[in-house]
C-alpha cells in the first residue's frame, strides 16, 4: 500500500441485518456517527433535493433522476483530534456508487465538497473513499487524497447510488488519527443518548451497557433481533451484559415519574484466528519473498474475503496493525522473525496477532572470478575458477572435477557450479568460463607512408589477439598507426595484452620519389633516397629488373641520373636496396621499403 501504513478503525458491519441499518435520505436528518458507531445501509430514493436544483456539486453531476442525488444517504461527523483522516465505503463490485464530503456546520451552507468521486466502477472494485483502498489496490481511481483535520471540524458525507442496483454499503474510517486518538478521534458528543453511541464489537469482547440514571426506581431491558423489542427475562438492573448483535433498549422508571427510554445498536463481528505458520528457508538470489503465499496458512478455512493478513517486523507493530511489510518483501541474508496479524475487514478492531514464523535466507554464492581466460599457445596450462574458495561451499565442474579451481591447457568452455548447502537448502550459482589460446604476436608488414618530415607508420599483423603497439620508447598505444614519425631508424613493437610475449623489429623511415625524369630540364633529373643522412654508413644500390647493379650511392651522392656507363637507360621500373650499419655495428638491409621506382623519359 502507498504512503504511511495506518490502523484501520472499522465503523461498520457488512452483512448486518436490515434492522441495524441507519439511513437518512436527506441532509437535514443526517445520521451522526462517531468512533464506535456501526454504519451500514442501503439507499432508496433521495427525499428532498438537498442541492436545490443545481446541476453540479464539485465532481457530482445530475443523474437520470434530474437531480444530483438519485439514491442517497447522508451522514455527519465531528473530528475530536488532529491528524490524517480517511474512510472506506464498501459495496458490491457490480454497483456504481459516488460520494461527496463537505466541511460544513449545517446543511444550509454546504459549499463545495472537500473530497469528491464520481468515477464509474468499470473496474468492478469493492471500495471507494478517502485515503487508501484497504485491499492494497494502488491503481484505483475511486480514492481521493487523505484529509488533514483539526479538532472540532464538522463534516457531512453524502453517498449516492448511481446504478440503482442496491446491495447496500458500509462505512469504515481510517487514518493515523485513530492511532494517536483511538477513543476520541471522532467526537461522540454529537450523539445524545443515555446508552451512548452504537457499538461495533468483536465476538470475544465483554460488552456492558450502562443505563444508570439518578432517582431510578426500576430498570427494564429489551432487545430487538428482527421481530420488535422484547423484554429480556430477569434483567432489571442498571447494566446489561450483551453477547449478540441486536438493538437494545432500557426503560428507566424514576421517582419523579420522568421515565427514560434509550436505545442503542450493538453489532458483533467474528474475531479471526491466525493459524500456525511454517518457517521458510529461501535462497538470496530470489531477491524477494512473496509474503502473501503465507496467507492461506494463516487463514486456514476462514474466508479470505472477510479477513486480511498482514506481516510485521515486531510484535508491537502487529498488535497495533501498523508498519505492515510490503508483499514483495526484500530478502536479507540470515534469519528474522515475521509477525503475522489477521484482521477482520468488517471491523479491524477484531484481530489476532498471536502467530509468527522464521524467514531464513541462505546466501547464494556470488562468483567474481574472470569468465574469459587467455593462455599462451606454448603454455603448459592455466588455473581457472575460484582462487579464494569458501569452506562452506561445494564445487562441481562439467569436467567431473570437484575442486574450486582446475588447470586447463585447451581452448574451450568450462562450466563451474558453486553450491551453498547451509540449512539443508542447496543454493547454487553456475558460471561459464571461456578459455582462449592467445598466439605470440608477429609483425607481418610495416606500411610506411613518407611525407619526408611527417611520416606515417602502420604495423600489420595477421595474428588475432589483443595487442598494444609501440614505436621506439614511446608509451604503448591501442592503435597500430603512428604519425609524425621523423626519417631515420626506428624500432616498432607489438605486445600481447594477455602476457603471451612481444615482438620488436627495426625499420627505416625514409623518403624517395616514385619516379624521376632525367631530361636535363633541371627538375627531377636525379633519383635518390631522402633522409639517409640520419643513418650510419648508408649505401643505396640500384638494379634493373634482372638484378644487374646499375648504381651505388652513399649519402653524399647527388643521385642517379638514369645512365649506366654513360648510356641513357630506357623508361622502365628499377629496384633498389638500402644497406646501413645498425646500433650493434652490423650491416643490415632496411626492411619494409617498397623498393622500386620508375624512370620516365
């Protein structure tokens, strides 16, 4: 239920005989009600038009009767304390009822209603009112917001039957005002009667009617159970112990012969019994426990339409009917006591909070080890699974092994089930672990795009894996492309992120024209590699397609003019290689250079 959990103080008895009905069709004769007044009735017509021909009053509109009222009942009450106040009007699901509540001192100055509901009952609900539906329905449109009241406020309540199907209704008041002021939340001084206001009682209560009057000579008691008032044999004292629902009357003869006759209505409701409830053991991964599944145990053979079961964290809350737990109760690991209250929907004063049960929550194992493991292709194996096992848990692999961790050397999927068997309930969690073989990285190619001063180097590998890349001693990066690389000798590295090794190679970043035109015009007449001055002892060798050496140049050479032994060579593709001395003093040939160019005439 939404909002604050409140104690419901039922003021009416559904199913009471028509003898006990109290109905006034007109505002001027509104039936007074107070704390323990049972109210139920059925409407037939509306008497005079209390709205003087008006077409609307708040949310209410004219009905087929031509008036705002069609079949109405009027009640009045006065607040005796401050707090939150609401009420529930119960009726048959097939009927359509409306209500309006007026804060007013008399019927001649009702004004606009402070709460009003004119929705039809297309959802076949059984309650409407102010505050909260007692069945816990939070989606209903038949409820208005709580009232916040102060002592001494007078209200008039009009209940109207719009459907003409009339099985009767009941009224029950609710709100935290009945928790703070259980006996004077509604002022009973508006009911002037020797025997006091009508009483709604539980069948296990001791009800004593007191007709004591000054100057009394004799007392005669009567009751009416449906056939008119009949004298009660032997009852001639000032008080009467009553045990059955009826109208009661006392006739007092006084010394002054000013006889007093006083009537009072007493209605008894059945007190529920909460049956024994079994304890529950659940696994924590369920998340919640649906408390309503224990309702049938608590009720036994009792009618679930007549009684409501609620659950509480403390015995005191269960006794007071406050702070009820939500039905989808969140689980906490360990054992706690849940206290159970069974309450009469007709009269919440009739309840039994004598039972309780233990809710034990076994922790479902939480697995936090890696579910994707990489092993190197030359590895002898790797341990997978739980490395910090719990001694209370059991472990089971789909390989047949029963240790927390196992050693594997093959790629594949491995399943581990971990079980907590505390309190005899197996709570299990399974995890699928994927083992992937990670290959040692290989540099397949290095693509160098030369712009002479701002070159781009791209490292290529045909091995699948998770790698990071580095040039020289710069930080590793996730991408395989490096920009703004200066000409000269460099090292490039691929490192396997899964710890399966790395590979490093030396490269030369140089620039050279893809063609040249030795025609003597002073432009592009010579071909040479640019940037070799950054190398030690660089030598460039030029060959024709048959591998014949045509030219040998060092870094001081002007370049090749396209001749061999003074003879101009024809337009064609030519090849070259670059040799230099590395840091170890070894002569090496530069790799990853697209080593051919074109001579054009």
